[in-house]
């Protein structure tokens, strides 16, 4: 089973895409971001033997695919 979530935002820069699942990594410090959301999501998905992948293009949004076993 999988779910695909897509947005039409600015996308994730190539220098940040490998860091987004790291606890406390954020690009939104001025807005109060803590950088825990994606790391917690990955941990929960992993606990169910699943995986999460991201594909993104700068200026064209991002897509997250969550895969869970049946």
C-alpha cells in the first residue's frame, strides 16, 4: 500500500534534500520551525516496516511517497 502526497510549493533545494529527514534540520528557524516533523514521520513509518521517499524539483514542489506493507 502506498500514499503519495504532492504540493506545488517552491520545492526542496538539492543541497537540502539529503538532510530533510535529519532530526532538528530546518530552513524555517525565523518562523519557529523545529525540524522534527519529517524525522518523526520517518520513524513512525519505519516502525511499521515501511519507507518514505521524496522527489522534488526546485520551483515545482515536492512529492512524498509513503510505502507500507500489507
